[in-house]
C-alpha cells in the first residue's frame, strides 16, 4: 500500500523559503507570482493491507515525527 503525505505551514506562520522562491521567480521574469508557500511531500510504502489501519498509522507517524503540528498542517492519502 502507498501513502502520500502533504505537509504545509499553517496560515500566519512565516515562510522565508517560500518568500525566497517568490523573489527568485520575480527575478526570472515571472512578476505575476504572488504569495509562495513552501511545503513537503512524503511518499511511504506500507505492508499494512487494511486501508483504514494504514491511514491511522500514517497519521500517527505525522503526529510523532513527520510534521510539526504546532506550525504545520498535513493531509494523508492512502492508495492500494
């Protein structure tokens, strides 16, 4: 089973890396780019065969290690 995790900063949290990307894009001639937010994407392969259990396990992984839940949001997608 595969799981995809998208992690983004919560609204209101400063994103200096996103700001640097925005500035670089403007410098490269893309002035229409507005607010850039940087995030993380993690793909996991799981041996669990029950989709609900797999999602629960990945959410526990996010809370324990993958995401800083104080400043980050995450979403989990599990596929067969």
